C-alpha cells in the first residue's frame, strides 16, 4: 500500500512538472514565430517602399511563410524603434528593415538579435553591429559616380548643381552623397559647383518646397540631382509646372511609373533606378536563409533567391557584409514607356 501511494505521488509530481513547463511556454510558441517574417520600411505613402514591401511579401509567401508589412507614418528613428519593439514582442523569426537612421536603431535591433530574431537591413542600412547582412541596391561607389556623370552631362560640363536628398540621417543617401562629393574633386569635374545639399525628408510637400527654395536661391542652377524617388518626382513636377524645362534639369533615382511624363516632356532627360520589387524579394530570401542556418551572414556565403537565382554575400564598406542586387538601370525617352506600367 505504501509503495502504491509513493508511485501515485511520483506520477502526480511528474504531471505537475509537465504542467508547469507547459504553462511557462511563451504565447505563440516557436513554431508560430518561425513562420512570421517582417519588413519595416521608412514610412508610409512612399511608392518605392510600397513596391519593396510588395516584393518582400511575394518572396515570403512563395516559401510558405507569413509576411508582416510595417511602416510608420513619419520617417523617424523613434517611430521605427517602437515598431521594432512590437515585432520583438510578436516573436517574429526575422526583421528586414529600411532604416531611418544608421546608428539610432542599434539598441532595439541588438535586443532583437539577442532574442534570436535575425535582422536584415535593405535599401537603407543600419550599422554592422545591428544586422546580420545588408541587401544593397547596387555598389555605392558606382551609384555616386553615375549620378555625378549625369550631372556633368546635363550641365554641359560646368555650372551650379544641387542635391535634393531624403532625410539627413538616411544611410544610403548619405553614402551616395559622400561618394558624389569625393568624385566632384576629380579634375574633370572642376567646373561643376555643388551649391547645396537639401533635404526633403522623403515627404512630397517638403521636397517640393525645398526644390522651390533651391530655384529661388540659385537663379543660375543648372541641375538638381535627387537620389530619392519622392524627391525626384516632386522636383520634376516643380520644373514642369513652372515652365523651367530645359533651364533646370532633373536627374537621380526615380520610379518609371511616376517619372514617365517628366522624362517624355524633357523635365527629367534621364534617370536611374533598380527594381524595388526585386529588392524586397531578395530580402525575403536572405532572411529565411539566416533563420534556417544555410547562411550566417559572413562574406562568401551563398543562397538561392528564387526567381533571381543565386547570390553571394560580400564584405561591405562599413565593416559588415552585404549582398548586391545589381547595377543601376538608365531610364530615358527610348525605353521609359516600356517600364512605366511595370513599377
């Protein structure tokens, strides 16, 4: 009888332990969490960002996972930090982020990494300590040099030029601008004068007012280079609406769907971009590859990116690693109508 009581008590103890362990399991356990992949873009209302997120969703869904799309109303680091904290609480498997600030997101993203969440930056990078890998549009040096060559061409080799950027903290914009400023020091560009770098904060109204201020402040301005899809569209509209086509030229990085009319009417003779849908799609394959351990984010790692093929991770200039989507593509009157309905 005593032995039977001891057996019952022992069994109850085991059952109690199992109940306690089960009760301590976090809500939305590991199986659910590993199925969720989030993308966090810089802000809402950005057509480029909408297409990046669309490509991400496409890539995540075709792998059988759940895509979570997030973007704050305003392009600030503080707003993104709040959303990162929400995604950590949601226990997502990975976060792909287009950052509003290179360094300010580090505490939040480090917290995510420490909790087992993989972090991929894309389009606009975070610092190397805040990510496993960065998905870059194209080689930073090549983009900066290409934009200077365009400004040189459109200015006829001399005169005043200006840059209309996004936010002053946007890492991709700052990297391209730094290359542009260094490239302008080369002897062949000695007659180009960069008069100002203006910031439209990737907001259409502010980009419009900054363009108008540049025109008013620099009556001899020949070229505005806008390495931001919001900025270039706003600047081209100002030039077109004010009848300044041919006097002030616009170039930079833009969406064909938004810029076709301005390229066709000469306000923007030509511009460059890569496919934002493919950028999001590439991020959608890099993140699960990190989660399943097929890559670690180190230079030399390779992974399959669905319809895009195989990519290799390389060293990045900031001390981290990156994967390059491809070179920028030139959009001009001869091809813009073929692309305007694509993205």
